[in-house]
């Protein structure tokens, strides 16, 4: 799975570094830059075009809302997801953020469990977009988080997913429904590479057939553990 690129726009270096370290611990993300001002953010946006932006409202030279406006109007980048990371609770600010199509809004002081939840939800969201060429209503309900596990899943396998291999992964997990599997463990069970096993596990995650948790090994490296819902 390709890593999702992340830009952090935050004028408090301590907070920015903590958020960056938290993101770096989660498999599937790469922080490509930290900006402390709107000007720096615009420069990094022009250079790297990140997929996900964590953005504060109060910056040294401007409002974070001006950065969103630049993303949506000047860059015309509807594909860049923005998560507000701010202490601003004003109704007007929140309404403007929503009107610009922010993906999420997290209030300071940051609850890092809430930050992790947003990252996991973004992975599910981006995987659904990546693995589907067209959407039916049930797919859109999942994409917009309206029906969750109760939604009917599409029977057609998306691009890049082989139905036979997918069934192998499902059968392994159904054989031991309470056992969590890593990508490496699943690759040994179905005879594929670790990368291939992770792609199928991530697909099942995006379809709400499994849930995933982050665990840290003896050397501190984070690894996803997948288990049936």
C-alpha cells in the first residue's frame, strides 16, 4: 500500500512535532512537511501536493481558512483532504470550514485517540476511492459513513482485487474468527507477499468486514492487527 502523504500546518512547534510523531507511528502515512505559517504551507502545497493536511486556524501570518481557500480555489484541489486541528469553536469558523469541505474538525487540546481515529477513518475513505471505479448507493453510504456495518456490500470485486485470493483471506479469518492477523501472518497463510496480503486486508477493512488495531512490537515498530468484525 502506498503511503498517504501528510502536511502539518501548525505554528506551535511542540504540537506540530507531537502530531508528526503520532502520525509516523501509524502504518500507511508519511509526513512530508511541517509549516508554521500560511506562506510556508502554500509553498509546501505547491511543491508536494499532499493527500492529507492537518491545519490550525490561528497562524502567524494569516488564518488557516485562507489556506483552505487556496487549496480549493487556487489549486482547485478537491482531492486534498483537510482536517482542522484548532481551538476555534466559533460557529462562523466551523460553518466556513464545513463549506470548504473539511474532512474532520478536531479541537485542542488534542485527544490523540481522536487523532488516531481520524487517521484510520481517512485510510478507509481513501482505500474505498482507490479500489472502486464506480459507486452504487450502498457504496456511497459507506463512503459518507452513514450506514456503517449494516450497509449492503457490493458483490463485485474492485480493481486490483482478485476474488479467489480475497476468498482465501476470508476463509483464513473465518477459520479462527477471534484471532488477529498481521499482513505477514496472513501472507504465510495464503502464500503471497506481505504487500499483497496487506492490500486484501485493507480492502476488507474498507468494507467493514474486519477491524484493525495498532500494536507495537519489541522494537517499538507499529503493526496492524486485523480481526473479523
